[in-house]
């Protein structure tokens, strides 16, 4: 993402915080960012598109932080798992995004509702994958149920706090996630012991697969745009990376270990350059889509 677009996003977020989502106009954003209407529409098709860009940027940051927490660590560690879940809440609070999420959630705009659906499905899919690592291979048939119940436990406790069950100022969010995971321990043990599941992994993977091709097309376009940028700037190493990643996205020939190595190398190579944010975002998207595709292949097979 170039600096000017980032400036517009940050200015828009500030205006949304000050005036509220509904009361904010495109002109308010133009004034705050010091740009023309043409420049704004060069980046975003609407106010809502700008709003979603703010949330997508926060989502990318959450994904990056979660992956960094796992580097060299025991993937079965439940304390680490809790820290990963809390990462999203930390990013949302740091950026004061809760009012924006609420506005998007209750919106009747189809684009925004689609965004909420994909975010929710992505979170459930991620949780399901992590539950497999935390509880072991025998838990796989029950992980979709476990992920949905874990989210449900946390959401309903937070809703109870919000409507007056407890003063929000004194509520310890860092206690919520470990508490919910301890309750999930009992639920998972019961499902495994009794072979008792309601949703099963097939439903989740079918839903995830339905979004796979759309996500792939969007990512391919972003890779082509990045390739054109590298070619224009004479970045031969960048061209090499993007060519490999594009081929992998289309063919799916290389394994997870090789793909992770290449994407990590790609991020590291450009981590201190003007391309850093774009490289990080593309690497995260490719890894996420690869993980989703592997799950989908298992489902279809």
C-alpha cells in the first residue's frame, strides 16, 4: 500500500471515530486527508469501501501478529493459543475499531454484509485448524463444532457484560479467553468420548470452499499488480518471487513447507523497504488461501 493511500485510510479512521460512521461523508474524509475527490475515488469506490479497507488492514495485522507468536513455539500450548486469540482484540482496541465493526455488522449494505460473513468464516476456519494442533489428530471431526462453540462462549459473555451484567471498565478481557478455552476442554473431551458432533468438519469446509475461487481471483489480480510494479521498478528479485507465488497459486504444486519458506523469505527480503507492507499482506493472503485450499481438497477428496 502506498503512503498516500495509507494517509487517506488513517484520516478516514480518525473522522469515523470523531463523527460516527453514518454522519461521516466522503467530503469529510477529503478535508481531513487533504486530497481531491478524484484521488479518493482512485483508491476507493465508496465510503464503505474505505471503511472496509480500515478493517482489512487491521485483519492483516492480526494475522501477522498471530503467526509471529507461533514462530519456534509449541503449537499445542494453550496459553499461546489464548494469546493468539486475544491478538485480534488487542489490534481492535489499539485502533479503536469496535464502533466500526458494529456499524458494519448492522449494515444493510450487501458488500459490508459479505465482508462480515467472510471475516467470521475465516476466523472459524483458523480456530478449527488451531484446535487440530492443540487437541491432536483425533479431534479433527469435532473441531468445527469446537470452534463455533468457543466463539459463542466468548461472544455471549461479552454481550452479557455489554448489557449490564458487569461494569465494562472492570472486566478483564485477558481472563475471558483462557476461561473459554478451559470450558472448551470439557466440551472437546465429551465430544471425543461419545463421538458426538453436530456440524462436523464437512460443513465448514464446504462453506470455506465456496469462497475459495473468489478469493483466489482477487489475490491473482493483486499479484499481477505487484508484478507490474516490480517490473517497472527493475526489482528482479521481486519479479522472481511474485512469479513463483503466482505459479503456486494457480498450480498448487509445492508443499506447505516450501511455500512457507518462500513467503517468509519474500517478507524478510522487503521488510525494510517501501514494499514491506504489500509484501507482508500478499504473503499472509497466500498462506491463508493455501491452508484453505488444503482443507478443501481433503473435503472434496
